[in-house]
């Protein structure tokens, strides 16, 4: 494996089946409903499942937990509409084969089914059949399929035999994994009750799938491999109507915003790497093939296992004798940060290897409570993996991403966005300068035109993302020259152009500054772009003020400048702190006044509204605070009445949950906050893989903000970091629930991987194996960086399994004292979990912290004073019910925070529990 490379997009487009651009995701074609007809089924009951197999095809038609028989992990309720040939089901098989010197040939059991040849069932076997006839004409192998009971698990096995006289190479071997992730035609409440999400751990012999219910409740389902069945790749099964000519590995169910589609558990993938994936970036695992000699037989299979809950997945894997890996603080490792990898396996570890060589070093350390521990250090930059070989020759891979030290990565982002992305063309007919604009990394230029006009219009997520990232970078890491440019943007471009400056609609925000009016601007628009789509808004459409999702971007910009003006000396110059806080408040009120429809939903970056309200209160701006609280309480009271208050402009979304959670907590609606937290965990997994760990589900926003627009599972789109925010808060309220912290930190760090070595930030990573690279557009990355900048912190934890750990810092035990040096990107927030102590700096930085568990005393060492930061401002909070409060003797309290004069060298501050 090599470090991540950039590939020419032209080469990739030739291999990428694009979704037609662009219909609104919520209006994409729905499946044609067919008249219900009886589907013959045979029912079985196991120790934990009620299941049904179709009598005609032998595929799985139902899989329900015994405890909840009304729930079905597979789309059994859609049996009628998915009954015909061309629809894949669990129990089907896809194969790509060739003879020596021959071309690859494809065979699929779902393409045109033939009658089953049933086989005698052995003890423990539910059903057995020869399915060779369904594989298609010219198929050179023999395939038998068996469903069996193995303890509490259901096993699906395929036995492949080569009856001929010529070796057969299997370059593609995939088992369709068909679970009910279809939201189409379901209300949110129904979808949460009936549908499931699937997340893969693409870790070879240790790989698995977790199938979790949308409501976050147990039980969950695990798909685990039997011997010789590695999860080598996770290949999307193309939608038949958009597939390439000759592609038979397809499914007729529509993909879209309401249905992610299905995937193959891919055991062998070399045949795809040779063809469709040949121009892609490095695959998660090295593609392999299997050769069957004449007369040779090979059996592959998976087991379906029930886990009691999402948090119980890892314990269930241990009980099933599967290797389990836990990385702390995760699988994104800056080169200056210590990390740990814990392994639990029934087999001893024989060796641990790094790919590329030297990128990762895993040094054995003392085992902890039955777990092997490795100290992990990283060098270089980009994708890497650890390959772990066990005594039985099984192989596990753990995918990592190596970054620069986080403060350096964030500095790169700030520099790149305020220089390479800085736009100040006085002749621009759309008056978009001065501003930070969207960027095309492949062309290395600012995106001044796109037929999705918002991308070039500084609004919506795809257009505001660039400048929101630049702005949020200043919150904890301000650079005077960058702040000065962003002040210019806010005062010359946002207020008065993007945002209404005065009058009855003061504070309202437009959908885009760019628009399509060839009559007004003849000769301006690039003819190569498709201006006949709904996305090419007219000026009237772009001037619309009714999309509430545009308002948090602007509010966040004002709020950051308020914080910088209030807590630093001479850094912000155009207006005083009050002016910016008033503008943030005005933007909030305008959202409720001018965009009430979408304001009924949670907003991405909506956490900023909570801080604006708190700051209004701390500043003594009582009338404004009262009005804002009234408006926000109206939203929260509405959400309290809904079982799943996570609506959006989309049919289902992972955008609104963080703000819903924040206001539920603020107004004391803890049961609703808890419900929200569990729903987040349903689509935000803990998986030993940098791409999927903490990766909140998203698969449609490449359509609206990416350079390659298609439905595709996105790696670390903005949902990762935004959904980390409520999980961090929930952990601080209950530090015993370390699952929350692990998922949250995965999302937080995932949001850093989008930043390349020069500072360009990508909307997300293309996870489909025909690309495997970052999108070339900045897109809506800034919403994600909002979450990172807002929540980044160091956490000191005494884990009940793994002992003392630091998430985001380097930890040493010195006698009875814990010494932690923060390495997170801000160094302004620290949570001492055993004390329930949450420390946040509005100005200043933490060089180190010492915690004495015996006395509870915490001593901070703060960084030296700087020109714009002569004093630190420290807020002290205990977040756990019943925890002791902390205080600093003799320190001055202003606006709820301690003001601490900083010295020329490290200033020490001691906090003592009361």
C-alpha cells in the first residue's frame, strides 16, 4: 500500500456510472408497486430467530428476532415488488471466472433463476440445494448452497466444485448482503421502527457487518465470516437501470436518497481490480483471486448472529471467537500523538506488519485484562494499515489514516482557504468578493461556475462550506491576517449581499449569490455545463430567503468574530464584539421569521444557536436572550411531541439530530435527548477502520456538493463531526459509557482526514472501490469542520477495561499523578472524566495538565501570553450529577469565566475540588 494519491478525474469518470444530474433526492423515481401475489415460503424457528426461506429460490425472505417477531432485518415486506428475476436476496451468489489465458466471465444467480435441485438435508441443515442452473449458461463450476443451524447462529454456505479438467480462477466472489435499508414510502416513525442500516468492517478474516435498527434499539444483527471467507472488499451492487452494458451484478431496486442499495460481501476481488477498479486509488485490502484445480472443492460461508444491543456488538464477537480490535483514540493518528491498539483473539498473534512499511509501528506493551496491547506511532501522511496474522493463519487488517500534528493540519487549512481560495475579483458580475470560495483541487482553481449554482454562490452547504471552514479555524487558532480577510468578507460580502442588511427582512440569508440568467450576463456561462437542470436557479430563486439551513452558516461567522473580539485584544478591528453578537442574534431571529418551514427541523451547525443564547445571557443582553429563548423553546416543545423529531428537507437525514439533542438538553427534556443519542448510534458505528469509525451515514450529498455527483456511501462527510458533538456531551454526562467517547472521537478525527498536505479540504472520500479517493471539490466540508472546531478536546479517562487513557493527548503516569499533554487541534478544552470536570478556554491554550486521583486536584500549565492574548479565560463546569465543584482560589471571575493573566512562560493554575 502506498500513501494516498490524486488520480485524474477524467480517467475516473470513464469508469464511474453517474446518477443523472440532478433530480431532487426527495423526488427520485419510486419503485412501481406490483399487485401482491403469494410468495411460497418455508418457515423455521431457531433459538433466537424466526426465519423464512423462499421455497422457489431458497433465498432468505424473513429474519426476525424471536423477541420482536414483528421486526424483520430483511425487506420481507417488499417481497411482492422484489419477487422477479433481477432482484438480489441474501442467499444469492455473484461470480467472476476465467480459465488460464481467457477473459473474465460473469455469472449471477439472480439474473435468470432456474428451478432448484434440492439436496438431502443433513442434521442441522435447514435447506440444501444445487443452484448451478441459476448461475447461467456456460457456467463451468458446480454450486451447492446450504442453510444450517450452528448453535444460536444461522449459517449460509456455498460449496464450489470444479468438475472440469481445466483450472478455474475466481476473480470475483460476492454474496449479496440484502437487508431492509429501504426508507422509500415510509414515514420517519415507520422507518425508525422497521428499517435497518448496515456498516462494514472490511478487515479480511476478522471482517463483519453490523446491521442496526434505525431507532438504535437492540437486538442488532452481525454477519461474521466462516473460515476462508474474508471480507476483502465491500462492492456496491449497481442499480440495473443505470448499470453499464453487460453488467449483470445488478439489482432492480432503485438507489436514491431513500435507499442506499445493497452490497456484495466480496471474498475475492482481483477480477474487479483488473477491470472496473483499475484507475481507482488503493483498495482497503490487496485484491486476491482463488484458483480451483480440476476436481477441487471450496466452501465459503457466513453466520448470522444476534447481538443484544449496539454496545454489545464487540462482546458478541468475542463470544463467537472472532478477533476484536479496539484502537484508542481511534484509527486516525497524527504523527505527534501516542495511540494504542488492543486485540482480543482466541488465537495468539504471530506478527503485526505495517503497509506501507514503516508508516506505523506497533510495539507490544503489557496486556490489560485479557487484551493484548500495542503502542502505535505513525510517520508520513495518508492511508496505511496494520496486518495482523494469527496462529491459525487467519489475517486481520486495521485501516489507519496518518495526519500531520493537528495544529499544523488546521494551520494548513487556514492558510490554503484564505490564500488559494480567496476571491476578490472587482469585475465579478455577482459581487462575490471578497470571500473564501469553493475550490476544485483537480483543476487547482476557484469554482466560479457550476450548474448547481449554490456551489459557486457562497450559500447552501456546497457553497458556504469553504468559508465556514476558514471561519471556524479561527475560533481556537486565530491568525491576524486570516481574521482580517474574514472580517472583510463578513462586512463587505455577507452583510448587504448574501444577508439582508436592513429593513423588515434584516438578517435574512439568500440561497445563492450566483445564479443563471444568460440574458443578464450574455457570454458569461460555460457552455460545457448543463444549465437545463433544476439546479440552475434564476436570480429570483437564488434570492429566496426561505431555506433555514443557510442561516447557521452566517450565524456561525458572526459568532466566531464575536468570540475573537470579546476574548482577544486588538484582533478584530472593523466592529466591536457587541456588533457581531447582535448580528448573530439577528440572523437567528430572521431564520424563524423568514424561513419558518425548514426551521421546524434541526439544522446542521445548529449547536451554534445554543452558544449564541448563552452568550447573550452572559453579556446581560436580557431582552435579546428572552426573545431567542422563546423562539428556540417553541421548536423544542414541538420536537418533544414527536417520537423521532429528525425531519429534514430530505426523507431521512443525519443532519438534524445534533441540534435537536442540544435543545432537548438545554430545556431539560432528557428522555428525548437520550432517544436522540441512541438514534445517532444506529447510523454512527464503532468499527476498527478509519473510514467507517464514527462515520455518520451519508450517501447522497455528492449530488449536491461533489465534483463526481452520484449516490455513494461517503466517508467522513460533515455528518461525522456534527454527530460527534452530542455524543461527546452525552459522554461528559455519563463517563461510564465509553462507547459514546469512542464513536465521537472517531467522527472528530475523521473530519481531519479531509485536509490534504497543503491544506485543501475535500467534501468527503469516495468509498466505492472504483474511486477510493477524495472528491476534488471543497463542497460542504466546512459544516464538518464546524463540528471539529466546536468539539475538539482532550479526554482523560480511566477505562474499566483498558485503564488510564488519553483521547487527544499523550499520557504519562508519574507516581500517583496523571500527566497529559494535549495534542488536539485547539488545546483549549479538557475533560477529566473521573472528576466529571469540563474545562474550556475561550482564550489561551493548555500545554499540560496534571491530575491527582487521590485528592482530585487538577493543575493546568497554560501557554505563554501572546500579542492578542495577554490573559486566558477559563470556564469550569462539572457535568456529572453529584460531582464535586471546582474553583481557583483568588482568581477573578468575569462573565462566568476565570480571567487569568498569562506570563512570559508557562502559567500554572490549580483547581481544587470543594
